[in-house]
């Protein structure tokens, strides 16, 4: 094994090589794309205050109700700056953003209800702050989708984030165990890479691995492409790193989602299949039922033992039973992101030796915080989002297979994780797929250079077809 300093140099050169080989000089995207990239860098790894503490420049926080209520001033300031910058970018895109908002009534209604629910929260100040962070997620997605070339923006958004998070995670695990190793709730060690826990590492592998598979298949099909060979090398190498990290992360939810979503990408890459809605619907139903059957329709004991899990899904089913027994408002919920602020499972004699701060089921999480009203509004978002991504498949849009996979991943991931939550990368990628963008036409522009979004009258910028 080489010394850590040499390994770091190799990693830096390798990352530079990935960017160089993947670069397409004929495509330009807005500089504003760096804002969501930085946002996902933070959410996909660790907060700035955590990094400072890791290097002895601050005090590491602990997971507790008090820390969740107080927050961290440094992180809060950084999030505020990113939100302001994001709003400035969207303001400069004017009418285009207005058209985007008008085309997504169900999503706006869901976020509006989340804001209203702050009123009956027992912790309105914290709930409001969390809603602002949730809006920041939406702002970042809108920056990507309102870029002049939205497909190129998605590609660069994925590479600028994934080409750093994945290789550095490999480096940390192999050569900096003090940074790449964390601890589970029972005190056992877990490999976490650049992220904050093993599930976050699995999520990063899931999302960026799917993006890389999409690019790899596109390059493989493009027999006459001028950059075909180097794109195959780049994304083949990246996929190898992702699979190695999957073997270390021990995150079964993300791995299962990756396998099933990869099958969807491969299947819907065949135009003859993607254009048949009945076939697509059957594929989705099959993919969603495969993990749902052992979870909800059978004891699943044999299957879970095969993959190294117990029948309670590491205590998840016990959490589900306990929170459903708690007396809450079934219609309106406890208020946006408020249920766990009261530490309902931390009471003496509860049997939990750690602070439980999520239901480990996205649908249940929405019910606890927003009640049946929130569940119905989320269902409306899912139905309209599904219609949008299936429409893209039928029109053979370049990024349709990837967005379709991201959409279905959220539905599967939320079986055992709180996927519909603010500042969750799976939720962000779900919004990226679910948002419908109105169709516009692009005027004739000089070929002297590829313009940025800010160079074009907002209402004339081409947007994703629905």
C-alpha cells in the first residue's frame, strides 16, 4: 500500500483526469450551475462545521434533540448564502421561472401546505427554518432545469459532484481511516468515506452510480461518437469505484435500489419498450413489488437473513409500531419536520439506547409530520410526476431513462428510509425528475459562441418537454 501522501496525489490527478476525459468543449452551461453543485457537495458529504471539527478547528456536535433545535451558526450562514445566490440566479431568469412554477401546481401546493403546517407546530421557529431549507432544495433543482441546455446541465451537475464524492470516499477508506471510518449506533465501526454514515455513502453510490451507468450506456450506443472511447473509459472506471464502495458500505437499501433501477435504465433504453406505456407500467409495478413483498406482505425472515439483516430491519419495524401508537393529529400532523423534535421515543423505559430521529419510512414520515392531508398532496406530486417522466420516455428524450430511474428510486428508497425529507439527496433527485417543465422554442442565435441562460430572453429559453 502506497503512503497516504502519494495516494492523495494520485487521487487528485485521477479526478483531474476524469474531468478532462469527460469534458465536451462544444457544450456550455451557466455559471449558476455551481450553486446546486456546492449544495449537493455539502449534503452528499458532511457539513462544514463537521469538517472543521474533524481537522481540530471546531467542536463536533452530537446527535440529540438539543443540537437539532439549536443548529449551527456557520452551517446556517452558508445555507443562507447559497439560497440567496440561487434566488438571484432564478430572478435573472424571470418569466422562464414563472412558467416553470405555473406548470407545477401539485409541487407548489405541497410546499405551501408544508409552510402552513408551521403554524400548528410545537416548534414553529425550527419548523420554519427547516421549511426554508426545503425550499432551497427546490431552488437548486430549478437552477438545473432552467439552464439553457438542461441535459448538459444534468450531466455536469452529476460529474461535478460525483467525480469528487466517490473517488475521495475511496481515498478516505483506504488511506485515511480516521476520516473514512465512522461508528454505528451499537458502537461497531462502519466505512463511510467522505459522507457522515454508511447509508449516506450508499446513497451517493446509488445516485451517482445510476448517472454514470446512463452515460456509459449512451456512449456505448453512440458507435460514431467522437468522444466515445474516452467516455467509456471514464464512466467504466467510475462504475468500478461505485461497486467497490457498495461492497464496503453495507447499505442494502441503496444497493437493492441500484440493481433494480439499473434494470429499468437498461430496459427503457430500448425505444421500442420505452414508448409502450403498458410495458413501462408493468416494469415499474414489478420493480416496486420486488422489495415490497418481503417487507410488507411476508415475514421475510429467510430473505433478510440471506442478506445479513434481521426480520425487524435493524429495528425499523419496531419504530413503525411505536410511532403509529403515539397520539397525534391524523389529519394535519404535528407540523412540518416537527414530530421528532419532541423526542417521542427518548422517554425513560422506551427501550431505545440512541436518539431516534426518523421513522425509516418516507410515507410514514410524511404522515407523522403532515397528516393525511400531506399524504394526499404527496400522492398528487407522485402521480403528476410519474405522468411527466413517462411522457418523456414516450418522446425519447435524451435524459428520460435517468430521470425515470431517479423517480422510481425515491418510491423504493422510502420503504425503509425517510426519503421525502428536506436536504435529502434522494429527495432532490426525485424533484429533478418529477418537475414538469413547459415547452418553449429557442430563437435563432449566432453560432459564434454558445450563450448562457443569462444571455437569452428568459421566456425564449428552451425547456424540457412534457
